């Protein structure tokens, strides 16, 4: 466990901020939180999973756990490639995580080219290895591996690119993450490495349900680490994975939120916390759905987090990448329903971003350079859209929908203008927007103009009882989704 005196000092600072600030560590007080405008305007951010798990580059970012899970492909791969876990454990990958080609400026330049407005690197994953100068453990990227403060470098580079900076913490899951290694002869059992491997609590075989909730020392360590992260890097977004929804975390979440929201007031910058499931009550933070979406507009702003890859969040050797068109379609659908998309990439262990991921981000950026007016700073219309393609609500469904068609249309509004984003190019060059039929019946002269973003010429359009019909110009090739501005 981290140094106890340092934790006590940090927690005293937390309580002082809460006592002197507007927000108190009670849900009733936290209901006074307001989602910042920058977030509702931004719509699109980049998530970055990068850590020691990029060294084996096998399976997923959960290699650290699966290499100690007997019978798993990662376990078998590890033994065959590196030897048994008592001779070569997860800790032994750290010296190979040198990040010799890492350049924060190049990363943030790419994120800017993607059209993203905010960036969220993983500050600490479930593996218990902070990517920053964490004072509570020697197991961090400043003292080992790269011997660099990765989060500081990224925060500074993001600022220079005028990107809003956030961080994610997966520290909560470290309570049980390495439990497999405690069940047989491995280095997880060695007390010398407890600072990395954590308590390694046994889990029930039917899921991630440890036999006991986190204890007070672990929870105080979690709170101290998180608040120290806030103080050091002043992130405007804190992202958490699902396990903070456990009952034992509730009072600590209240203290964290009160502290963080008060710090945001001190900085005079809007801040936000992402949560999953029921970790926070409605209205006290921003709801996040992992690899999934919603079927309809949500009154309160929300977010999807997903990856450019279907099978991993971190770099691996055999990615199954999504297409740029698929990601753009999800972004448009999410924004039409009052949400934002946090899209993940996974750099290699040496610090380079895979070429396929660079190409995907640049393709999204080119689309947003043409049609971003229909995305950024918009709000939902009275309906999110129309068309045959169904989108279900819930997590882990991002690869289940059928491709969007030219009859699928999504709506946003901005400055009293309606944007109709057609999700695929029509074969006959004609678009019928049926959702405008009622509007045209009630206000037959209500449309002043219809324009195609990125095209300077005039469009042919007409009204009817079926809706608004728009004919695309013959001298302008539309490829994939495109946006119409209706004034």
C-alpha cells in the first residue's frame, strides 16, 4: 500500500477544500453541479490506452490479468513466449516499456487533425502502474520504464494545441485485477511486488465480484491518488471505469466530486466526471456508455466511449479495425441524441501510433473539416432522426448495428438552423426528409434555404406532403455521410 503519511496529508487537503468550497460531500449538494458548456459543445474526444500492457501486445489491455488466468490464451502465450509467471511476471515487462519514440507534440498534433476537441489519456490502468509522477508508489513511469512523466508531457502538449485535457483512472479495479496470480506459484504472491499487484482479492467465478468490498486503506489510497492527479494536472475531465459503482465507493465518490468540483470553481474552468451504471445519481456527473449507444435522445448530456478497434483498447498484433465511415456514423448518431463520442487509440510500446489508427483519425478529421458545423456546438432537434437502421440502447453493442443507409438521417440544431445529416450517399442523387412533413404543413413558407455544407452552389429542393426533397448537385461528388443546412 502507498505511503500512509502521504495519504493522510493528501486527504487533509481534500477535506479543507470541501469545507471551504461550495460543494459538499453529499448527493444533495452535488445536485447543484452543471455540465460545462465546453463539453456539450465539444462532441468528440480522443481516449488513449497506453501502458506496460503495450509491450506484450497480445490479446488486449487485460493481458496483465489474463496472463495469470490459467487456461486463457494469454496464459498459454505467456508461458510459451516468456516462461512461467514465477520467473517472468508482469513486472518484468516494465524495463521493456521504454517509450523511446514517444513524442507528445506529435500525438496532440494528430488529435487536432482528427477534429477532436478534448483528449483523455489513461493515467493509471487496472495494472496499478501510473503513467505519471505518482507520489504514493514507486511503481510509476517516472521511476521505472520510460522514466518520464507521460501525463505531464501530454497535458502540456494538449494545452499548446488548445485541446481540453482530461485523464482516466482505473485504479479501483486493482483491488482484484491480479487475483489469478495469487492462486498459484507466481510473482504476484511475492510481497516485494505488492505495490504493483495490489491486494489481488479472490473473485467469484461468475463475474468480477470479489469476496469482500474494498477496505478503508484501499479506498483512502484510491481517493488520495485521484485527488493528487487532479492537483498535479488540473484535468477538466475525469473518466472512471465501471467498478467505482461498488457500494463501498459511494462516500468516497461524494468526497471526490465535492473536491473536484470546488477545484474547478477555483480554476474558473468547467470540469466533469464520467461514470457508468449507477455509480453517481442522475444530475451529479456525466453518464458514460462503454461501446454502446442510446435508442433516443437523452435529456441530459451523455457520452459513449469506444475504440477504433473491435477487439482491444490497447495496441495488439492482430487488431480488427473499424472503418472511418462506421465511426463517423456512430459520432453523428450519438450527437443527434445529445451525446459525445470518446474514441480510443492504442499506441505501440515505443510510443508510435499505428499507421492504421493515424489514417482513421485523419479521415475523421477531413470529414469534420467539411461537416463539423453540423456537429460542434449543436444541440438535439425535436427528434433525433429517421430511417430504417435501428440502434439499441446499452453497452457492448457498437458492432451490432447494420450499416447506415441513405434513408437514415440525423438532425442537430445550431443558431436557429437545422442540420440534416444524411448517413450515406443516395444512388439517385435525391434525398427525402420525411420528418419535415409536419413542419412544412404547419409552416408552408418556413424554409428559406437548403445548402450542402462544403458546396458553394445552389441546390434544387421542393416541399410536398411527404416532406422536403433535395436533389444533390451533379458537379459535386458526395462520398459517405454528408450534411445539409436548412435555414
